[in-house]
C-alpha cells in the first residue's frame, strides 16, 4: 500500500505489483503492438501484390506463346554430350556471323563454339526462318525477354558460349540474332542439312 502523502504527488507511480510484473506487462503489450504492426504490413503487401499481379499476368500469355514451340524444335534437337560431335566456331560481330553458311549431314551432331567478338550483345538462335521471325516479333513486344533454350544463347561483348545440337531434319535452317533490329541489319547465318 502507498503512503497517503504519495497519493498527492501526480508524477509518482504507486503500486503493490513488483517492478518485474510491470515490466512483463509492458513487454507483452509491446509484443502485441509489434504483431499488429507486422500484420498490417503483411496486409499492405498482399494488397499491393493483388493490384500488381493482373498487370504482370496480362503479359504472360504472349511470352508463353512466343516460347510454346520449344518442346518441338524446328532445326532438330538438343545434342547428347556422351556422343561424338563436330566442333564449329561461329564468331558474332557487328551485324554478321562468320561463317555465314554451314553445311551438315542429317543426324550429325554439332558443337557450336560461339564467340561474340563485337562491341555489343548478340544472340545465336538456331531455328527455321519462320520460327525465328515469330520469335523476333515477340522480342520486339518484350525486349527484356531472356532465352533459356538449348538452341540459343545471348552473349555480352567479348563473351563465349556453346550449343550442342543434333540436326535430325533435312532442310535449310538459320541462326539469327533476334535483338531488335539486328536481324533486320543482316545478322543471320544459314545451315543446310543434307
């Protein structure tokens, strides 16, 4: 119990509870307050996600459609690293490839050693002309599109990469840079499969 004179002092707190009990109560209230704040932050994040998701998903069908043919490649199939292959070096420069034409046999497996000797990013995408034109149109709509296909790669300047490819179909195919305007400036090469 408090002394009667302590009741007349407004700044003095008087209690029969020990100091530790008051501390526990204060900590519990602080923890509950923090939980409420965390819950409110989570609700705000969910609200933002619900607003943003439709916009993100609206563009997804076009990107998916641009890549839908990749389960069935027009120029053959990914190679088998356990089987022998012939190595061909292809250099990418400003708006051209060297060599610009290659001849292979049906069933032959080629290991393309692709080097970007130019001053900007370039791509090597192996497909039919029709497929590459469709893909180029999709890339104009979505210029940040990233390739994760076994028939193509994008290389920064002075970088190198490899593609192992088996040509299973007879015909004329191409490798092309689908970065907007590169193909239009002539950055294509031809593969004739006999």
